[in-house]
């Protein structure tokens, strides 16, 4: 599929409109590997968009008509991981009243995505390595091998907890997904994209607040903030008053960005007004100034 046509896939839209040089470089690599069945390791912080990118790679590659199976390695109890992955035969254990197909069997022809693979215990990593390496496994309680054909994508915050032999097998291509603070220029586009799906807009004051936040929770945090604001805001336009508190790390952020006293004061006044939902009398009381002074500062700093 030509790159231009492939990029119209909605799963890739939030990526291809990026203004970040790091993201553009990553997408250039993605384009090169989409139609090649090399194993891919996605590295990046929690919430940075690894899951979304894994789905996009599948949806835009040659296996897009086949299943995409996501396996959350951190949420499956270790004692159940093998049965979930490989399946089991009838009578393998007390509750095994019929054969169950494992996820590797269900993903035939498609893409299997191991999210947070580093969360697996070393013994389970070894069993997974063998299956990936041989493209073959055996159901629990069975003695007949089952071949599986699937692209393998894995993700991790870092690769330090992976067995070295497994790491060598899964990272034929490594894609480092930058955190949102490393591509802060993408915040407006991402926010508008999330809002467009909800048929909402955003005013400049609210967008300024989003752009100034550090986003420790990355894209996931931004999406959650937008979802919360949509629920709170009664109009079709998100305002500063509909955003949740975002300034718990105000002092650290100010020190990092070297804000002036006026910038800090404007930011703090804007936050208090947001928390009081625009009640100037209440905000003035919290700030320790009278309402007239607050209105003067509002005009001075251009606070909407």
C-alpha cells in the first residue's frame, strides 16, 4: 500500500501530523518496516502512546486484515500466563472441560502485541522466547506442536529487566517513543484531535494551560484531562474552568522553565479562577486581595 494512502488510516493520524522532529524520525522508520515481518520493540514511558503505535503498525501493514491480539503481560497472573498464551487440552486440570485455544493460536496471520513484556518473570520470558524463536508451541496437556504465524511487537518502559536472549530476539527493530514533554509542540494538535472526536472546541486560555503543563502521564494523561473536561463543560468549547487541577508541580515546573514573578502570578491567578469556576469574590478571598485588585491583575495579565 502506498505511504500516502496508508497514512490516511485514522490510527496513524495523531502521529503523522506531528511537529516533533523525534516523532517524524520514528515514523520514517515505521514506514520502512510496515510490510516486513521483523520483530519490533517499542520503548517509552507509560502513557506515551506505545499501544496506539502498535495498533497503527498492524492496521497499516500487510497483515491488517488478520487479527490484532494484545497481551498485557503485567495484568495476567503468572500462574495463568501459559494457559492464556498457549491454550490447553481437555482434562489438563480440573476445570478444563474442553480444549481452549491460546492467544498465539487465535492470532494466526495477524499481529501479537506483548505490552510491558519486562513485567514477565524470567521463567516465563524463557518460555515465550522459545515460542517466538521456533514459531511453534504446545498446548498445556498436549503433545502435538502447533505452528503460529504472526508479527511480534513488544513494548517496555526500558529493556533492563529482559533476558538478554529474549531482548535480542524481540528488538530486531527498536522504536523509541518520545514522552509528551519531549514533543510539547504536539500538545495543541493532540488536544484538538481528541476534542474533534467529541465535537468540541477549546478556547485559547484553556489551550495555554495545556501547553504549559509538564504532562508526567504523557498522552494518556492528556486524553484523560480532555475526557474529564468534556464531561464538566456544558458548552461546546472547553474553557480553563472545565480543566482539572494541573499545577501540583508548579514550583518545580517554574524553576525548570525559569518563569518571571509576573508569569508565576498570572499562572497562579488563572489556576485559582479555574478552581473557583470564575467566582472573582471567592478567588480574591483565596488570594488575599480585594476583588478590585484581582480585576486589575486580570486586565494586566490578559486573563480571560
